[in-house]
């Protein structure tokens, strides 16, 4: 029985509110800075309320770009092949956001696709040393990108994938965590369901596509949110393998504009870039929060 103690309720709510303020205050200050001009941001104290330049700052970032340490404030994106090729001119910041989106979606879809197929093979197929293969995959959790970055860079460079989307995505699409989660879910599926599918004449891939995949949608949704944020926030790997501005990610763009030596950063535009960089992950979490929570806490499938 839970005791009703008003003071404990007040204390718990106070702790939650304090935590909320600590987490949200930097985000609020970033938003406030993105609504002022540079002169206001250089004065002390820094304003705590939004200013009148919000529209101007965001329009400038999305159309004209930041300038600064980039060689060009605009970039031309070419789509299609041959006679059907079209060119779209946009600010470099908009281009970096497109690069981050391509990288995040590529990593997310690749991780989920490879992991769910690997888990399906480990659980439902009987082949020699299958558990050895699983534990070999699981042990890679002790080898993050930062540990194996030098040999990985050597392999990517030897394959000619520097300054390319394939070089940004392929080395990061294997995921031991996702494989483990899918394996645990597949092991919870009743054997009677497998037997019923076999009696009905469903082959392995039909069973996977029509039964296991729909049942895995909450797990897939949870992993999608986690892996999208992981891919969007990548900094070290894109910094290492990209030398062309056309493949910079938005995290790289924010870092390059903040680390200026010979001048003062345009803090209002820099914070505008930071707000735009935070927007896609926030939208993914907001629109998929219900599936995300169900995928993490749902025990009965």
C-alpha cells in the first residue's frame, strides 16, 4: 500500500521541476539568442526574453547562409542523372541539414535492417556455431567507433568512399545492441506460432515478412528513435572522412562556426543554426514518443 504523504509529493514535484529547469534552460537561452541581433548578444547581461529578430535570423540562415569559415555561403545540389538532372541552390547550412538527414536515415534504416535479419537467422535457423556468431557480434559493443576509427578510416579510404554518403553511412550501420534486442524479442514469440505458420505452408521469409515484422513494429519504432538521434549527432566520423563542404553535416557546421579564432562568432546566427540542428531529432521524438515508450517497456507481445 502506498502511503499518502503530501510533503513527499511536494518534494518529488520540486525535484522534477528543478531537473526540468536545469535541462531546459540552455535550450531556452539558445532560442532567445536566435531571436536577437549580434549587438544585443554582445552586451551584458544577456537578455532572457525573445527579441524581434527571429524571422530575420532564420530567413538569413536558410537562404543566405552564415558565411564565416565556409568557402561559400551557398551550395548547389544536383539531383537525377543525364537529361533529367536538376540543380537546386540553397544555403550551405540547409545543405548540411540535408546531409545530416541522409546520414541519420541511412544509419537508422541500415542498422534496423541488418540487425533484424541477423537476429532472425540466429533464433530461427540451426547452423554450426550460431551462438558463437551471436556473441562475436555482441562483443563488438566493447569496440565503439572511437576505438576502431583508424583502421576503419583506412578501409574506407582504400575503397574510395571518402567524401561520399556511402562513407558516412556504411561503417556505422552494424549494431550489436539492435541485434540483441531483436533476438530477445524473437525468443519471446511462442513456438506454437512458428508451428502454425509451418503447417499453413509459410516459408521462412513469408513467416518473417507477414508475422515477425508486423509484431516487431514497436521495437523497430524504439530503435528508430534511438538510432536516428545517434546518426544525427555524429561528429567525429564525418569530421574525419569529409573534406568537401558539400558533405559537411550540421553538427560540423555549428562546431566550425563556434570555433573561430580571428573574429567574434555571430552568436545570434550561431544559435539559430543550433536551434535548426535540434529540430529534426525533437520532431522524431515528439511524433514517435508513444511507439518509443511501448517499444521499451512493453513485455507482452
